[in-house]
C-alpha cells in the first residue's frame, strides 16, 4: 500500500530509484504536513496557507502524475523541487537564515543524492547555495517575516526541530543503507548467475562448433577438387561459412580467456626473453596482413638486444599481434603503421603508431572494460569483438607492464589524401590528421 510508485521493469537500478522515491515521498508527506500544521496551530501562520496548501497538494500529486506519465525521471524532479520549495518557504516564514529550523536546508543535497546519485548531489548543492544566497539577500533588505518571535517559543521550536531533523535523517539513512545493501546482494547474485550462464553457454557451444569446423573443412577440400564442376557454385558460400565459424570460435576463445583471467585461473609463466626477436617475428607475420590491405608496416627497433621477463607466446600472439592487427584494421589503405622499440633508463618502451581513423572519446574511456561495448568495424568493414584490448591490458599487467593509449580521431571534414612518398600516401615522416599510439612499458633486465 505504501508503494505508490510501481514499475514493471526488472532492472535493479530502476527498482532502486523507485524504492528511494517512495521513502523520500512518504517521509516528506509526513514531515511537511507536521510543519504546515505547526505553522497554523502554534504560530497562527494561516496567512501563508495561500501558498502552503496549493504547494503541498501539488507535491501530493506526484503518484498520480507518475501513474499517468510513467516518467520516473520527471516525477523524481517533481518530488524533489516541490518539497524543496515547501521546505524553503516554511523556513522563510520562520525567519529565514535566523529560523530555529534553518538547518533543515542541509537535507537538500542528501535527498538529491538519494534520488539521483552523484549528479543529484551536485544539482541539489547548487539549489542549496541558491536558497542560502536568496535568504541572505532577503535578510539584508529586511524582507524576511518571522512568525516565531518570542524567545521562549524560539528555543522550544529549535529543540523540536533538532529532534525531528535527527529522526528524519535516521529513518531516511537507515532505509537507504539497508536498501543499498539488499540491492548489492541481488546484483552480486545476478552477476554470479550470469557468469555461470556464460561459462555453460561457451562450453556447450564449443563442441558443436568444432564439429561444424570439421565438416566445413571437408567441404572446402572437396570444393578444391571440383573447381570446374557445377558444385563449385557453392565454393564462395563455403568460404563465407568457414570465415564466420572461425570468427565465432575466436570470440568463444577470448571469452574463455577473459573468464579465466577474471577468476584468477589462467596463470602465465614468465621467463627472460629478448624483445627484438619477438617483435621481428610478429612483424613478419603481420606484414602479410598489412600487404593484403595495402598498409605500410615499418619498424624502428633498438639495435642492441634488450631483455625483460615475459611469456613469449602470450607476448607475441596475444599482445603484439593483437595491437598490430588492430592498427591494420583501423588504418586505411596507403597509410602507415610504425612499431618502435626504445630503451629509456631501466624501462623498455614499445610503441605501435598508426595513421588510422583514431578513436572517439566514448570508445577510448571504456577501451579496457570487460563489460562495455567498444567493438566497431574497421576501415574495410572488418569485424571486431571488443575483447582484444581488455585481454591485452590484462596480460601486460601480468607481465608487470603498463599500457597507455593516445589517439586523435579523424574528423568527417578531414581529407585523407596526403602527399605521396614511395607510393604510400602520407609516409611516416608526414604529419597525420588522425591516428592512435599505443605504448607498452616494461621493466628492463640485464643480460
């Protein structure tokens, strides 16, 4: 019966806001009514009812407005601003900043935070500053009435306000803390259920996908033998199916690795390795991919051998190959990618610098998130999963390294065509309109 704001959504965050809205609404219904009655009975402040009564009725209409509009955000603002106005007007008629209950104004940021989170605290704090400034100005020009004019009554009212304020704060805070704890438990439970579901799904998909891969491989071999036959009509279809299956298998493998990393079950063994040999091996492999797309892949590597503690397989196949592959994917044809290795004191610095399209801030801020959507198509429509960079960061940190990203997004009005150098538009010594630099920093060890 007390729940006047009901929603059908199962989203925990929305349900949380509704619960907070209910407690704030009922706390203010009772609290404001008590103060309005107190104004009328104890202090003969009936002359202000022309403002108080309509404002209070307007505040009470919030559940009806919500029932009609179903706009939770709008109704939250309705409850907040109508109750702030009523509270401010009651304090104004009681002496403004000199009122015995002026400290009630401090609940404004508290209520704003409970209803709207961090942004609510910021907005409510601004509202509080405005009210205090307004009261100060009115006080300066002697425009503040005071229906509580007797010292004895003033002292009594201050004690009553203090007790009421304490009770109000305790009730609201207790409800907030308990609701928050309960919802956190529900979120944790849902997360565990979701993790379990993902693991089951990935496990159950792996076997039929492996069978599909085998059959497609057989079909590809058969098509190669029958290129001139009528069955060769299906060859392009088989190739597309094979590519799709490989992409799905790649996604499943990355999900497995991410899950294992998060659970701490995927350990890697570190050993002393030479950086140059691993980078050269990756560059040779990735050059095939860059040549197919028409992207220039070059390198500037430190001349003398440099060593650090790493897992050579993971470093080459997951970290470096992933970074260069991403650079190729987001770099247009006839543009350049540079892989640099340099030594700065006891630090090894590896940079993958491309002249690609860069990243918008919306993707950059969540680039290493396990849960946020950051995947997008490459310049030739290449598909992505969004799991690559979180994996790279996780492995870099396992090798006691640091990863940093700098990017400049290509603007729609920019012209990609730059002066040619050796058949490549905009060589590495030419300024780029856009691009991304990914920097890896590891601890150097002695030979």
